[in-house]
């Protein structure tokens, strides 16, 4: 910062103060500073008998999950999940994503330093809803949902926050393992691969964790959640392929016809989801399949975390259900594939 000229510093202050992107970044920086200022070492909280017993048990579970990921799965933890921050609200951020209605393409937002992202996270909840409404008015499909955690992509030692800790034990351990997989391997520019790989490692990893712990009830819950992940992953993929087929059959200029055709696909997909998929789901509440929205933004957002989960699972089975070996093989295969393309 000492190298920035006075004029540039003034311009930067103006941009951060009055432009929409600048205001958004300023709010995010302010909220991140608040979160970081509240950090407390997890080890100290667990050792302190004055810590709330429920929180103490959850933080102890985080420590166990972190150690399991390091020792049993060979994941790189670095400083992740060594600190805890208590927030004064139940929802950390609202995430807004959007997609074009006549093609399976997500709207992206550009930010300084980190580049383009296919979503926007808002600490300002009314601002998130205003943005979503504005996007709908512009003709986009929109998805809005809460997130209990977020990452600064290594810029800070992000603490575990209270919105994450309030999750049930299976979800909490899954989250720890999922995020530590990102620490271990992250393919540049391949969001769907990275997130789906982490979904697989988190889903199967939490099974191994509770099996090793001898917790049969949590193990069954973890197995049921992975069953649902595979089932819904196949549903999202099939629906996506059907949408792509109707779009491919119509010229790019036929926007209205494309939207009409894709709406018919979504209508058929709704029937399939309610009549065939819904009754097989083990961990979703009754009526979920009737209520979930179906549009391009929702479809693309879901697929990011569930693309070809069966492919990862086939490697896991081929490796004798040894998750550590499966992770290593998937990483090696992906690196080899990228290397061949670059030749």
C-alpha cells in the first residue's frame, strides 16, 4: 500500500465508497474483519470447562474430524478449523446466482484480484433480495439460498463460524472433510470438478469417520445422505442433458421457442422428481420434491456440486473402498489428463 500514489489512493477510496462493486466489496471486507476479530482458538475452548457443553462437544468433534482427515485420508489441513468465531445471526450469507433462460449458461460477476465468479454472496440480506429481483426483471432465472460458511480462498485463516457449528454432526464432519479436500487439491478453472470431487470425498469420508468411531446411528445417516446425493446427482444430470438437447435443436435466435421447449422439459422433470425420485429419498423432508424450484439457475447451481458423482464412486469401488487410495488416484488421473491436453 505504501507504493500506491496519493491520487490512486483517493481514486480507490472513491470507487470503494460509491460504486456498486466498491460498496459490495467494502461490506464484505467489513464483515470479514468482524469475523476475524472474534476468533478464538478451538483447542482453548475445548479445554475450558466453562465453555458451553454443546459447543464444546461440537468443537471436539471438529478436532476429531480434522485429525481423521489428516491421518486417515492424507488431506492437508494447514491452519483450517483451528479457530472459532461466534456470529450474532443464524445465517452467514445469502448466495445469489443467475442463469440465462434460453441457454445453460450462468451469469458471472467480476471482482478485483479474484476474477469472475458465477454467484454473489451477500451479508446484506435486503441487498441480496433486491439484486435477485433486479435480475429477474432483466429476464434471468435466479436462485437465492443461505450458506452457513464461506471461504476467502486462502487470503485469510478463515475460522469455523457458529452458523456451521449449529449443523448436525454428520453435516458438520462432512463440511470439514469437504473443505480440507479443497486445501489438498484444487484444479484451476474447473469449479464443477472441484466441488463435485469434494462432495464425493466429504460424503464417503464422513461414512469412514463414523464407522471408525463406532457410531452406527451417524453412520447410517451418512450412508443415507450419500444415497440421496447419488440419486439427485443423476436426476440433475439427466435433466441438464434433456435441456441441452432441446436447445441444440433450435437456433440461438429462437429465444422464445427455446424457453417454451425447456419449460416442457422442466414440467416432465417435476413429475419424475415427485413420482419417482421423491419416494426414494431418505434424508429430505416430506414434500421437498414438490417445493424445490426448477429453472436454469437452480439446475446449474445443483450440478456444480453433483456432477458425475457415480464416476468418483466407481474409482472408490475399484480401489477396494479405500478412500485414501481413491483420492490419490483421482488426483493423479486428473493431473495426467491436464498434462496430456497441454502437450
